[in-house]
C-alpha cells in the first residue's frame, strides 16, 4: 500500500514536470509465436539476441531519471522473455505499466502479470474465424477469450486492444459496447503500415490492402460514436481529443498535431537501441540516453521529426497530441477512470466467454 501511494505521488510529480518524455515503448523481443497478416516481425530471420535483464532494469532507471511516466512493453510477444516476471515487477514499482499479449501466454505467465497496471490483450473481433484469420493461427480467438476470462477472475487489470482496420470497421462500436458492459476498457490501435525506408529501427506494419481503411466517412463515424459513448461510460480508452483529431484527419486529411517523437515519447528495441519512433534510425543506446536527452543533436532531431507526417500509428498520434502537461494529465485522468472501472466491475460481471450472445461463429 505504501509503495502504491509512493508510486502515485511520484507519477503525479513527474506528470507535472515540464519538458520530459511521458511515454516509452519498449519492444523487448522480436520473437513471436503468432503469424499476424499485417505484421512483419514474425517473418524476419534474425538471431535471438536480446538485452539482458540487468540492462533492462538499468534502462528503466534511466527512464526514471528522465521523468518517464508510462511504459508499454510489447514486441514480438514480450511474455516470451524468460525474465518477464522480473522486468514487470521492477517496472510496475515506478511507472504506469502496460504489457501486451496476443492472448496466447497470459494464462501461463499469470503470476508475472499481477502487479502491472494494464494487461492489454490484442483482440480485433468477436468473430472467431475472422480473428484466427487475422492472427494466422487457429485457436487464437479461443485463447484470447480464455485469457480475458482468467485475468478477470484473478482480478488482474485486463484491457482489450483491437486494431481498427477494414476487416472490423463496421463492428468496432458494438465490440466496444460489449466489452465496456463487462467492465473491460477498450484500448485502440489503428491499422497502419511502415513507409519504405532503409534507415529505420525496425519494421512492424506490413501493407495489406484488405486491412486498409479506405472509406474516410466510416472512420469519422466510428470516432463520433466513440465520443458519444465516452460521454456516458468509462471504458472507451482513448481521449476525446484524439478521437476529434482522428475524425478531422479521416475527413479532410488535415493533421491537427505535430509529431513529438523524441520529446513526448520514444521507443527502445530488444537490443536497447533508442529511436524517436520505430520508423526512424536509432540515435543512441538506452544506457546513454540521459546524457543525450538535452543535447543539441536531439533538439535538431526533434525539429526534423516535428515536420514529419509520414505515419498514422495511433500511439504516436496520442502522445503527440497530449505532449504538454495538461495533455499528460488528460491521459492520466483517462487511465485513472479505466483503472477504477476495472476495480469496481471486474469482480461482478459475467465472463464474456460464457455470454454467447455476441459469438458469431
Ligand atoms: S502483431 Fe503482435 S502478435 Fe501478431 S505477429 Fe506481430 S508481434 Fe506477433
Ligand atoms: S510522424 Fe513521427 S512517429 Fe511517424 S514516422 Fe514521422 S517521426 Fe516517426
């Protein structure tokens, strides 16, 4: 309890500190046990080399020194790391900590997940066959739903993380309604793909026509409906500001934000290399980051990135739009509301797996 209130106070203090990064995403591994159609990670041929546990912890100490508030662990599947329990335990003491799983490992690794703030399970649809198709693995839907049910039962904070694409655009509002009725927040990604470049940290998103959102009106309508739903319910885990910006962008292509890569957010890979985003080249290593943070070189890079408009990855948009102190506080308020929703409802609700009303296949 004492540790929790110390953490809350420290997070508040950091949120109110100007000119420090809010969000760091650490892609701890390039290993993955799934074969998602829109992802390039699993098809890479590369060694299993990864930064050690001790170096990850030292990197997290660097985050603290810089004033980072929120850490997201992803991959690959970060739960494939043998030391994930130690990493999550350490990170959860200091940061709002989220870890991603594709739904396949959360049950097996459940003890590692007990202290994190959010376990995000990737799930794009309530249609079993469709999810298995998207993930490229038979049984993916059953596993994800089982993971959600188990985490809920164990009172671990689970959030549902769909990627909005052409394959699920018409069901995403009902999908959201379904889960928030169960007391489960929904945290969105938007289908996006990497632009061709040699000088990037690594690739994630693959261009697949059937995923691409081509009807501008549909995305704008989703934003409108989520804004409306958000007025009445916690659980739509994206701020109204982002939904408004996304709506404008989908209707007229106008970006109402400047990219804040390497200022408000940055990314670290499995080898401890740091970049503004995964589409930019590495600029330093995690252990040298605090020496570089206030350098002229980093200021020049920030200026260059702020003029960039080459990607629409939703997490980068979120932390660009919410880059200042007030913006940070809006995110913290959203997170707090969703944590409260989880705490108050997780224990009482019927499990989604047992409620068959939404199963379509
Ligand atoms: S999207 Fe995630 S779960 Fe799917 S293959 Fe890529 S890293 Fe693995
Ligand atoms: S817009 Fe920002 S996050 Fe996207 S590629 Fe450019 S620098 Fe990276």
